[in-house]
């Protein structure tokens, strides 16, 4: 997530669109669609989405990676939905739900007449099958189930064909918001059984688009689900998710017509895009954090004073000025200010190289030390250029005697090796999944999440106890008080250098309508219209 796509690909797309039934994409000068895949009068066309990296898995339950969810959001559906551009909960595959007075039993009424893409029925048994699969799977496979539910779910049972009852061992305050997250989309039990380990490459859900093909590190194609339960949707005939790693190459592909929509836009290019009458700029509501993770189990980083020193050695404002064109703010805590429970009393580590040197001296590293600094190989909404950001941080660390060797890998390998704790320090980030503090703090920094999303291997029993306490009460004011207390401890322990919160930019053709970027980073494309 470095090759530049040229005009040959554009010609290929034009030829392909004319030759394949169902794609429905006409040459650039055509204003009318071709025959739709169901033989209807008109076509919704094909949208080519240029993105920075390939998906890791098309089974949303087995990944934590945004490029995967970008695709699976359109193939699968969850029991509960988020709002169009917020994280307020709405009906999804469940039309209604009810919570018992003690908060331990949740009854969900399922939507009737919904089928999976393979023709099998969506029903209560399918829901039970998915939950049992997630629960029975090991921690290192179903990362999100472990981090969001763990051992909290006691039982999931089918009351009747369209009613599911979920019983918890303890109250879980963000329970319904968790259900709306992409990893908990409901997959076809029959497809899972039929494909086994290959299900990651053969996704089957109930969503507006059906999977067609995946050419690794090139493209993923999804096509219109003609039997989708929401009548009139999707409006597009197909979507091609095309991999173009470099931001500048992606923008060039948009300008030349090779792609129609791109993310990972360089912040410095936004004004140029706005000035082009053939293009339009979109902005994703901010709900992210970019950070430099410090593995607290490795070498000098085991010492809290060393981690604090590195915090003092990063000039966040310089990073914002150089790589975000000012469209970001320095991160102090592990979550943005928009999340309830943010502690605005926590003060940042000021950029102070002398203070950093003093802390290193106190820790016994007056002459510095050597370590690896892993640079993300892909552009993400919170990290426009991982290599250049790493180089800037490397230069500051050099000033306090810390020699950081920059290392990188292919994206999936990078994530896996970091998850296994092989990195000293590493650039990463997080786009919130459900708008709750739990999804930032517990998921990313709790000891239960080591081996899943806690790449820094941070472990603090007091913090853990606070997180569990916050999860176990539905009193929102009390939860916020607890999370604020936890942030104070985390600030002192310094398992990260929080870098920035950004407002990601997206660009597309001027005649695209109905596209609404979601703060979670997973965009539903069913209402998008685009006809060349």
C-alpha cells in the first residue's frame, strides 16, 4: 500500500468496458449508459476507485486493515448500521432491538426476505453461526472479536427464524456500536463452509455489491447485486478498487481519466483540485490519530524515561507544516477531541531536545542508542507519506544521539510483523470504528489487545482495570471520567508518540454524486452515481 499506471491502462479499461456485459462503462465521451447486467434499459456505469494499497483479506472478521474494509463494506452488511456520515446507530440487518433492564440480554429482530449473494437465506441461524465462528476462532485470527467482545458474550441463540438473543456476562456499554463495526458483518455460512481458508478470497455477504474478482496488488472488482433488498440500490453497475501506491501517481491517474475517485490525496494538492472544474474535493470527517508506536518490551524502550525522551524529540508542528499543509492538529492523547471522554487537561510533551537529552542521561543512555524506525509503505488518511515522516523524525532523533534505522516492508507483512512485536518503533495510525473512546483506548492500548491491535505491547494493570470498569457501566458521565483518568496514566507511561489528527482529503470527478465519506474510513458506495 510503486508503479505508475499509464495511458495503456486507460485504453485497457475502455476496451474492457465495451467488451464485458455487466460492467456497463462507456467511453469517456459517452453520456448514456450501456445495457445493464440485468438487461435493463440503462446502466449505472462503473466507478474506478484509486487507492494506495491492496486489501489484506476480504473476510472482514479476520482483518484490522482499512483497505480491506473499504471493499468489504460494500459486499457485507452488519446487524446495526451507522449514520450516513456519523456513528449514531440505525437499523441494518436487524430492524429493531431491545435491551433488558440489567443490560445483559439483547434481543434483535432481523429483517425478513434478505438473501446472501449465493442465494441462501439470511436468518437467525446465520447470525448464530457467525458469532460462534468468531468466538471459537483463535485470538490471532479474529482480532476484532477479541478486542471488542473478548469473553463478554455468554450466549447467542436463535429464538425463531428472525429473532436473535445475545446474553452477556457483564454490561458492555458500546455493545450496539460494536455490532455496527465492519468486522462484525454477517457472512454466508454456506460460503464459509464451502471455501474454508479460501473464504478470504471468496467473500459472500448480503450487501449491495457482489464480489467478482481479485487480482492481487492490482484490482478488486465488485458488481451490482441485482437481488439487493433495498430496492433501487446500488446505482452503480460495478466498482473497481485499483491499487496505485503513490499519491502523486494516483492524482495523475484521476486527471487522465484512468480512475474516477481517489483517496490519500496530498494535502498540498487540495487547492489544485478545487481549482479544476473537472474535479471535486471531498473531506472525511476527522476521527483518527497517527502515531509513532514505541514497543515497551524491546531494548532501551523498556525504560519509561527513554519513551518520554523520544516524545520530547518530535516536532509535531513541523510535520503538520511539511506534510499536512496545515490540515491537521497535533495529537496529545491517543484519540481525537471529537470522542467523548477526551481529556483536555493532559498537556503535550513539548518539543524540547535538551529535555530529551536529560531524560536519556537519567535512563543511562547519555550517548544515545540505536534502534529501528519502521516506515509505513502506504499512504493512509492519517499518514500521507510514511517514508518522509519517518525521515523527519529520524533527523530529530539524531540530534539527541538516537540513531534510528528506517525499515519498511510490504503492507500486509508490515502489519503482521508489527503485530508480533518485531518492531522497535513504528509509524501507524487508527481511524475510529464506532466513535466510542473504548475503540481507541481499550482496542489500541489495553493488555488484552496485545497480539491484535496493541502493537506497542503496552501493559498496565491499573489502566486495564479502568478500561473494564468503563466498559461495564452505561453511565456515560462516569465512563468519561474513567477514560480521562486512564489518559493521564498513558501520557506518563508514553507507549506512543501521538503525532496528529488529520482531516483526510479525497478527490473525484466533478459529476460524481451521492458519495458521502464516512468518518470510520469505510465508505458505502450504494448511493453513488456516475455516468461518463
